[in-house]
C-alpha cells in the first residue's frame, strides 16, 4: 500500500530513489553512540549489511486535502550538476512517471512545500527545458522558508556546514521558481488549510520546517530532515553531519518527537526506507518505535 487516509487527508508515498548513499554510519552520523548501529532491526531498510553503508529513500509525500494536490519535498531531480554530491549528480529517474501513476500530472499540483532547501528536497522544483531550468509544476505555489532562502542564496556569502554539497542548487532549483513569481517565502508559520499547517523547526538548517496534519482524530508530522534514519528515533540526540546548528537540531528533534509521542502522531521523515515512518512512544528520556507506518516496505 502506497496510500493511506488520515482524517480528511489522503497521503501517497511517491519514491524517487532507494538505496545506499555512499556514506558509512560513522561519517553520516558521527555522534552515534557506540553500538547504536549494531541493532539488527536497522538492516536492510536503514543499513546495508553487506557494504555497511547507510540506506536512504528519496521520496515525496503527496497530500490531497480540501480539493488541492500538495507535494511535500521534491527530491533530487534529473540532469542536475552536483559536483560535491556525486550520488545525486545527473540522475535520470522516473519520478514524474511515479507521480503520474499516483494520478498526478505536473499541471495538477496546487502547492509545493519545501521543508528546507537542501539538494535532495528541491530538485524536482524545476526541470531542464532546452538549456533553461523552468518550474516543473507551473500552476503551483511553492512554499519556501525565508530563512533558508536567505541562507542558501550564494549572494549572501554564508559558509554552511554542508560546505559545497549544495552547490548549484539555489541557481537551478530555487531561483527559477522565485523568478517565475511562484514562490511564497514564509517566516513564522503558515496555515495551509484546516487540516495542515507549516511551522519552523530549525537546527538542521535555519529554516527547516515541519508540516503538521491534524484532521478528525488523526495526527501526523512530515518532518523533512528532523531525522534521516530510524536510529534517531531511539537515539534522539544523534545528529547527522549536515546539521547547521547541532544543539538546536537536538532540541528541536526532542521537542517534536515528544509532541508526536503524546499526540500519537505518525512521524513521516523524508528519507526513511522500509515503511517510511513510525509512531513513537516515550521510553525514559528517549523514544521507542510503537509501530511502523502502514505503508508497504520499499
């Protein structure tokens, strides 16, 4: 099953990529507690037992709410030059075909939400038309956090922890949308509709955000890169190597996982393989996985 219904919202999982990301755990998550990656349940959905590399999904959450078609994050994209992120350079995937099989053409999309502006969250914002990058979803409003828009704009001269890993991303996947007049740069929060809202969740990047779904008795959090791997559910103080403000990232992760546990909300990150997400419960000062999301494993 790639589709579930929570309250009045239908959620479809649209996968662009699933596989190793050419990084071992000690590089991707240098703060991992000793022995954390020895847990047998991490393989094969989150750890390749043969190579020892982390395994990741690149996926978009397709939401249908109040008659609108909404995409949460747009993956890596095709044909993009990523000299410092070789695993994402010059991909040629059938993402738009996967979206079509979910019943959505690019012109059907009403709203695109970029939870933050990293390379693997904005790629399908645009596609290559001849020699120009143009918006993939011509009828959509693109919601981008202003804090990230300013941080990742090369003209502003920031020196990110990610280094050059985001090179070319602003120019080919963010600026063309803004120049086309399709971007809304939001700041403190953004109410999408009666079921959905956007809130800042900084730490991973200055403008990292989450989408909260509250509809009927159902709750869900679309958390972007609040966590990259299921290990962070049980070790919430563990950051990835890409977090711009590590202390803030830890505090934000704990706060939102605490809310999810108390609200019995489904947590849906951008990159989890397997079932794509989980419900969590408190376990002392940490958390435990109560059950996996009801999506089929990939």
